[in-house]
C-alpha cells in the first residue's frame, strides 16, 4: 500500500505555459493499469489542444475554467467530473482568478501531447 | 465528452453502514477501462475488510481517517493519495468529526466486497 499527501510529491513542468503536474500514482508505486496526476493551471492559461488513444477521467479540486473539444465547451467548477473519450481533441482553460487544480487519471500507456 | 458536478449524481448505499457511493464515471458515460466513484463515510464508521483483483487509486477530498491493511495502518487527510495493489485486504475508517469523502478509481471489472 502507498499513502502520501499530493503536496509532498514533486511538481514538474506540465508541457504548457503555466501548467505543472504531480505524478501522484504511477508505475513507481506499483500501478499497472492507470496513473493519477494532479495538474495545476495558472489563471488565464490553457493547455494545448491534444488527443490520445487513452480515455481519461478527471475531477476538479479547485478553481474555475472550461474544457473545450472541437464540438463543445463545458464549464468547470469545484466538484466537476470529466470523461474524455479516446481520440477526442480537448483543451483545458483557466478562466478564474485562482489556480485550476485537477486530478487526472489516464490509462497506460500514456501518449503525450 | 461528459462533464457533471459529482453532487448532481445520485448517491447510493455503499455496501456498509454509514457508507454511500456516487458512480460519477462508469460504462454509462463511455468508460471502458476504469470507473470513478465518490465515497462518503460517516464519522465513526468503517468499511468492511475486503480485497479484489483490481488495484485501486484514491484521493481524499475531505475529512480525516485511516486505511488499514493486514500489515499496516496509514493516516488519511485532505489531499492524501492512496494506491492499493491487487489482492491486498484493506479497510477505510473515519476517525474524524466530519464526513470522509474519497475519490476512488478502480479498473473494470469490479469485484464487490
């Protein structure tokens, strides 16, 4: 078993301006099927449009923003759960005044943007 | 894409006294690999010892408590991330004064306690 506060996991650049990521559960902890990350996106910033073969499931811990696909835009708030199917182009945007903090779970293997 | 606040998902009995569950992302939303649930455990309550073939990954949203295996007990607080390997007997306990609210992600298929 592995238990740790996410704040004690090293934060790394997340692949976009104003985006950081903590890999809180990964293969290093024994995971074999999916990984859990905590992303933080600064106010006014957005992640690049990207897609991958792996569906992902996310949960908004704090902040406000939106998620955009080629077909729709949905509002995000504390408590929002998000399912993005495989191969759907998507992008996160922070439209609030505080950091947008999101738990994101993604199946192995992970395709980067 | 599917976006919804977890509070708008119906809460159901969670299989133990004082335990409720919301299935926030499941096959109904198009998930094919893993499901996300939000559990709420009342103060003083615990889930039964159980194990299953599917590893799971969890995140404590609110409250305080502990998770117990046959070998160890770890403290839980807001922000704790938890990885439980396959076939490890485990039990959650709320030792605080408020509800213990946990996001729990588990691979399909799901074995119940």
